[in-house]
C-alpha cells in the first residue's frame, strides 16, 4: 500500500442490512470497505490485505471469537487490529474476547464518532507495528549483506595473509638452500632437520604452533656457512685447528644474518643458528653455554643435527647405520645433549627412521 492510499477495513457481519450500514459508515470515515457475510468468507479474504477488521461476534459457522482466534494463530496477522461490534456486557464474554485477541469493542448500535476514534487508534497502532517490522526486515537485510561482505573480506584477508606467509617461508627456504647448495652431499639435510625437530618438539609436549615454528626455523641452523670458504666447507679430509676456528664461526655468522627480524620464524632461526652447537656440559660454541642456559630450541636441534650428520654421507666419510649412530650419540650424551631431550629422542627413533626412509637415505 502506498503512503497516501486509504486504509482498508474488512466489515464482517452475517446480517446484510447491518453489514451494508457498517460499510457505508466506514467509507464515510475515509476508509475503503470490503465486506464478508460470515467468518469463513472473512478468513478467505484476509490475503487481500486490511488495516482493520470490524467484526460481529455472533455469527453462524465461524463466529467472531473463533475467527479472531484463527487470525491470531497466523504470524502474518498477529498485529492486524480487530474491533468487535457487540452487545457484550458480561465479564466472561469480554474476558473471552480479549483472550482470543480482540483489541477493542464498539457497542450496538454503532456510534460514528466512537467508531472513528477507535478505528483511528487501532489503525495507527498497526501502522506503527508495520513500520517497525519493515525497519527490522531492512536491518536484517542490511546485517545479512554486511555480514556477507565482512565474511568475504575476512576470507580475502585470510587468503592474502596465507599467501604472504607462504611467500615469507619460501624466501626463508630459498635462503637456507643457498647456504647448503655448495655442498651436494647435504641434499635433503635441511628439510630432514626441520621434520626431525618437529617430531622431537611434539614429543616433548610443545604446542603444535611451537613445534611448527621449530620445524620452520631449524633448517636455518647452518645458514652461517655462507660465510665459510669453500676450501674449508668442502675439504675432503679432517680440518686443522685454524680451519676449525673458521668453521665454528658459522654459528655466530648465521645468528648475525638472521638477527633483527620481526618474523617469529626468523627469530627462531636466529636462536637455533646461534645455539645448536652449544653443549650440555658447557664445552660447545660459540658462547660456551651450559645446561638450561642453552635455549631449548638449540638443545633440540643439537640432537637431531648430530643424528642426521652421522646417518648421511659426508665428504670425509660414509653414512653410519642408524644403530651405530645412536650408539655413538649415547656415548657422548652426558656431555653433549640435554638428558631429557635425548631420552625423548630415543623413544622416537621409529618416527625418525620413517622420515629418513622417505628421503631414501641409506
């Protein structure tokens, strides 16, 4: 209904003369009038749309009370005003009328001024309900549209963040590969170190997020080898003391390369690069840290780095069988490794062996 359209009233009465008279009265008040001879006809005409029902109470088949009760049972008509034309005087009848949802009464014979006042009040009340309902629907639609837009934006942001994160990790992987690229015998080493470290970190009770960050950071443990000359890094025989001094500098160099980043992965890489050659008894390098003064990430990487180094071919020797490598590590464990971490390592050899097998390492 357009804003300036006249309001529509359904006049329901089983007496033709009364029905016609009430319809004329309604039209004289400026409303459109539609008529129904009984409750069933009125029920059938409700979808035509009305702003008020002027309803007789005493009708055959479906009386005014029953019609009102049926109307109120429908959500679409819950706010449709019902004005009963009645001679009801008893308390029980009026209580019943209110109980079934009748809003107000006018007495027979109908007074035009009284009808005008009550009809206007009820129609204004309906209009207020209609406006509120329309506003709520508009708000629901707006919320739905904005929620979908927000969800789309969040998904897009998430995709962008994942792409940025993957690009970040890819850059780190490429940096790490660059450090190892000069040594063909270490193919797969950096990836295995990360996987081994993650298994060990998980077994030690670290959260999945912490274990993943260690997996991403551990492959950077030897990035400082970028600063070691090829004549030392690729030397087929044992290093002399001077060469060892230079080789050992790769831990500090790696930490310097990775220092100062806001990235949690690079921060993890810096910590591991600096500390993975420290030893439990304090005899390691570069700082000679002892016991729990060594970052636990470095202690984890120290174990898996030695394990992988012993079980892979090197320029100066062939890979050791896993049992021999573990036996050698056990002999040095009291001085080299955190005892708790080493015991956890021994309990996860099957998982580590499966990783080695996936790289087809002998």
